[in-house]
């Protein structure tokens, strides 16, 4: 798995913190999912998607008790 550092503006940080609290998730979980969704959307209609056939779901899509 790749690790990256993301710099957030204060508005995005505030939104993620509140959403994480409401959803009982970590801020990092929401950020990871947003990145995964952005990548999937970018390649949604492209034949050169490097993940074609992988069928791997992002762990955040599973209930928290399965990946705690």
C-alpha cells in the first residue's frame, strides 16, 4: 500500500473532522476513500485502467469491525 501526505485547507479539514465524528470514522478513513473514489472515477470509462480485473474493494467500504 502506498502512503502519501495530504495538505488540507482549513475548510476541508473542518468538514472531514465533523463528518468523521458523525460517521464514527477516522478522518484518515474518509480521506482514503475520497482518494480511492477519485481514482475510480478518473478511470471509469477508460480502457487503460491499471486496476481492471483487480476487483479489490477499499477496506473503508467494509463495516469498521472487520478492519479495526
